[in-house]
C-alpha cells in the first residue's frame, strides 16, 4: 500500500493510499507552493475582487452550494477526475494497463445518516440528499466534501465495496458511521481512511453540543462501553485549559492572523476532538483504520478549506475540498 504520494503537476491533490485496485485522494484549496504568506485581517480587507475570490474559493473549490460560479466548480470537478486518472496511470506498472475512472459521484450533504447506494438508485440530474455514498462497481469514484467536518472512506477487499462518509458532529451523534458500516457484508475486514478535518485545539463549541453528541453516542450505541464511560476525558477539553502548548495552535499562529484565532478562552465552552471520536466509532463498528490521526488540521493549515477559519477571518464564503475513493476495474 502506498501512502502520501506527491501532488502531480502542482495540482492541489494528494494520493493518500493505494490498495489493490482502490486509491484514496485528498484535495486541498491550494498546492503547497501556490500559497503566499498569510495576510493580516486588515490586509485581507484590502484585497481586490479577483484576489478575494481566490481567498474565498481557492484553486479547487468543489462545492456547488457555496455561491461560487457553477461552471467553474464543474470544471474543477472535471479537472479532479482527470488528475486522478493521470495519477493512477502514472502508478501503474509497465505491464499493467490503467483502467480509467469514468465518473465521480457526489451527494447533497445534510448532516444526517442517509446513505446513497449508487448501485441501486436510478441516475438523477440532482444530487441525492445523503451523508454517505456506497458502491461496489468498478470504474467509479465516491467524493465527500468538507471544510472542517470529518471525511472518511471505507474499503472492503473481499466484496470490493467502497464508501465515503461525511461526519460532522451531528453525523457523529446520529450514527452515520455505524449505519454505513452495516451496509457492508460480513465477508471480510473493512479498511478506513480519515481525511483532513478540524483539530480539537480549534473546535470550540458550547456545552449543549457536547451534551447532544454524548446523548447520541449513548442512544445509538456508537462507542464501546469504556469509551462512553470516559467520554469527557477522551473527547472533551475545557476551552481555558493549556491551549497555548498545543502544536496545532502554534501552527495556526503562523498561518492565520492571531486576531482571528478561535482560541478565545471561553470558560463556558469546550473543545471537541471530532477525529478521535470518529476513529473510535469506526473501531466500535469493527472497522480498521489506516491512520488514527488526520493528515492535517483544516483550520490551522491554509492549504485547506475551513468554514470556521473563514468565518473568523470575516470572509463571506468558503470553498469545499474532497476526500475521494476510487475503484478501477481489475486488469
């Protein structure tokens, strides 16, 4: 299995893993060498309209629902498919013929636990309302968009089935991970990869979110008994606790104007560890995780889209990146 292959031709995408005929890709807002030093809040306000569009939507916005130009977004999606095929062809051996991925599938994400099975659903011009996509057909890719939420992809080698999951705190509360894992057969192990998402250091919420999340995990039996009993120690940190020593926050200070940092030290708020919670829900569902740590924090690293960072920077819009899993036909 290959991990974290270089971005091809300066395209804002990385191949995270390759196993059998399946590959996993993470897109970004910018390629690493296509981002300038961060502007301060006052400098951001002085950007012209073209630069403002770039600041809001980056180089590869994949979201049609964020008020970007639809033609540009559709063009970005076509470019993504082409880049995926280029990357996979370059990884094919001289004796192995690359079979192209002919389509990427997207959904209208609604922070619930609906699952779109593209193998059993008729084609539609409008995307289905769902927070997970599943298929066992080759030659297809499944894409989940995020700008802080936790993206997850699954693969079961025995059945050839793949899935992509969008898991914000609401999805983690209502059981989108467990619901998707149950759509797989009992014929073999399931492998998962977690993509770029917001870290605990930068995800501050009110106590009511913590309460709803814990209640959902208990009601839907989404964690092991031990993890449920130790919910606060595992996934919750007081907002006023030692944040200045957290590496993500230090990195954030290098990339985002300190005045816009979300670390406001509110004693009535807490910081949730969504990626760890997602990983533990996967484990409870019997799914193995390739890496229990996300690649990077979407808020702290300006190469990625972050709805929360853009809000704190007082920007009017935020693009969306994608975690994509593709399965080509065996040759």
